[in-house]
C-alpha cells in the first residue's frame, strides 16, 4: 500500500516508509514518543501497549499499515504533567511503579478497561491487566491505583 495516514494522540500523521514497520518503531523513532516501551517484541509482555480506536494493542506486533485511518493513543496522550489522567494521578498516589518500565503499558491497558467498565472490581482489573508483565512485583499497588482512579475506596 502507499502512505499510511493515521492519528496519534489527536495529531494526524502520514508515513511514507515501509508499511510493515512496527507501530512501536514509528512511535518511538519517527514521532519521538518514547513512552511506549520495547520489552519482549513478541506480544508477550505489554510494555508497548497502545490503544487503537480504543482497543488495547501491542504496538511491537502491529505493522503500521494496520493503523491506516485509525486513531492511536499512547501514554503521552492520556494526560500531561500538569493535568494527569486520573489513572496517572492514582498511580502516583499509590506509588504503583518501581522501575516503571512496564508502567506505560499498564496505564494503557487500565485506560482501555475504564473506558468500557468505569467501576471495575478486582477480578475485572486482574483480567484486564493479565497480559502486562511487571518484573518488579508492583501488581497489588497497581490494582489499588486502578480502584482509586475509578473512584472506589481503597
Ligand atoms: S514489547 Fe510488545 S508485548 Fe512485549
Ligand atoms: S515497575 Fe518495574 S517492571 Fe513493573
């Protein structure tokens, strides 16, 4: 196919390179959005997760052509330092990261969950984040943070 025309965090982009380039590579190396991380590179860890038209997707395993005419949200699109997304504020309040390598992918997966299920219970959260690996073991604080972000007592 020719150019890939897509939107990232509300801004339109046209990519004229190889459409088989991974979305993660384009986000990080072409657009300079370094929040999405390369972990496994094989759709096994969640570090690279983004939302594509609202659905969680592994950007390492998504060729750019697959997002033609679609809208991508990365962790940079969730909020800003001065106006964080409720999830980002809750992660700070709960100190729900250690090294932070997995955190952007977890935030994206949690944002996808809250968009379809504004008041998830703990099982909902564990299920939605089941594909996100965290080597630091921050899982319990992550769950508290998602509950907090959804306005539920922790
Ligand atoms: S880097 Fe994409 S799922 Fe692990
Ligand atoms: S906070 Fe380090 S891998 Fe999750």
